[in-house]
C-alpha cells in the first residue's frame, strides 16, 4: 500500500472493511491557491492565508515538531525572513522515537513560524507560512 501511495503520488490512502481500517499519509503537505480553485473544503484560516498570498506548510503526521538542528544547539532549520527553496528541510517531526523530515513544498520567504521547537503538532496543523516566489 505504501508503494501504491508513492507511485500514484497520493497524499492519503485510506482503506476500510468491517473489521479493519488502514490509513496511510504522506508526510509534509502544503495548501495552495490551486486546491482552493478545485473546490476543496478548507478551513477559514487556510483561506485567509491563501487570500493573503501565503502558502501554509502543514504537519504530515502527529508528533513533536523540532525546528532546532540539534538538541543542544541554537541553530534552527529556518527562521522568519529566511529564503527557502522547494525541497528544503524546515524541521522534523518525532513520533515514537522515529524522526521524519519536514520539507518545503514551495520556494519563497518564511513569513511566520506558528509552532515553537518541541511543540506537539496534529496532522494538518500549520507549521510555517511562506510567501511564495513570484514566477
């Protein structure tokens, strides 16, 4: 099923029958203006961010978000005002001692970091708001 998720470039794969429910999600996702145009249901906060020109990078899983590169370091992956490229690591989420990189789906400038280092995050929770580069 993981292979199918990756091959088909799906964000979520959910399969259920009477006794079993399997739910698999890709890590890291961003909401963009294109998804709003397709009529997807999104929260008012996401609509406000998109209408203000910002793209939200959200948590792809439940866990603890870390923006610092090392436990004993003050060096962060990103700070407000940093220019990032698509694919840049912006932090990682730890769940059950497994560390998953969070990467940017957009190139631009970090406008806001909505969670602090070590904060618990929910699936879909906004981590960072980015002002995308002009094409």
